[in-house]
C-alpha cells in the first residue's frame, strides 16, 4: 500500500503515512480478540475424556510397549478428528454462543476505535501537519480507514477461530486468495489515492465473509 501511495505524489504519501500510524495504533485494540478465540475455543472443539484410574500393579515390558503404542494411535486419531469437526448438539450451541459473544464484542470495539481514529483524522489534522491540502485529503480518505478499523477486530476474532479449530489448510488458502486479489486490485484497478484504502476495506470484508462462513459451517451439529 505504501509503495502504491507513493505513485500519487508527496501529499498522498504523507497522508497515507499518517493514516497508517492511526490504523496501527487503534488496530492493536482488536488484536487481542484473536488470542481470546485461540484460548477459549480449543477446549470446546476437543472432547474431553474422563481419566481411567488404573490399579497399581507391576507391569512387564511387553505391557508397557503395548500401552505406549495404543496411546500413540489414540493421539494420532484425536489429531485427525480435530481437523474434521462434527460437533454434537450441546457443544455446537456452546461454540456458536461463544462466537456470537466475541463477535458482538468485536463490533463494539471496532465501532469505538473507528470513531476515534476518524475523529482525529477529520478534526485534529493540524496536530500532524500545517499543510491545508494534506489535512483536506486526510479528512476525505479517513472514512475508508474508519471502515477498515470497524471490521478489523471481527476479522481478527474469526481468524483466531480458524486457528483454534486447526483449519489451517483453509486458512492458508484464504491468505493466498485474498493476497492475490489485494495485490491485483492495487496494481491494476486503483486510479486515485482514495481507492487504496477502498481496496483495504474490501480486503477486510472478503476475509470476514470467508472466515465467518467457514467457522459457522465447521461448528454445525453432528449429522446436520
């Protein structure tokens, strides 16, 4: 984005740098939602089994080896099952309820940081520069920066959900697809500076749709 912004002159480059600083500052308030999803969701995706208490008795080497082999086989099966989740009804409701709560929190955080960043760009431009042309351009482009920040926490939360469910192949596929679309739009379809931030907004929106639909499908009930 920064390289592309340089093609539109020094004023556009300066405006982009200021908006990027605002984005990275306020964006950190939503990054914690990805960590929250990775912390609370894995325990709901994996079924917990009760520990079987065995009576203490002397075991032979043959028994030890067979037990270790059985344990390793169970571990491998459990890892395979995590990547092919079919949740029973009770856990499906819990997972979706938690995702809904985190999504609601994401929207509130996104709204707060979006309004704050746009206010600074629209009304406090003179704190960054005395150039009237730059202040005017910041006010114009800040609307799209605000939209990016509005949905940034939600995208981070859904990305954390993908990681928590170990849906890594789909995640990598999404990274490749959205990065290719993002670069193509920047390189061939941006006719003016404001369209750079429009592209960033579309990038966030596409990832939310992909991550959200996948997360909802992955948490469906068993047999649904």
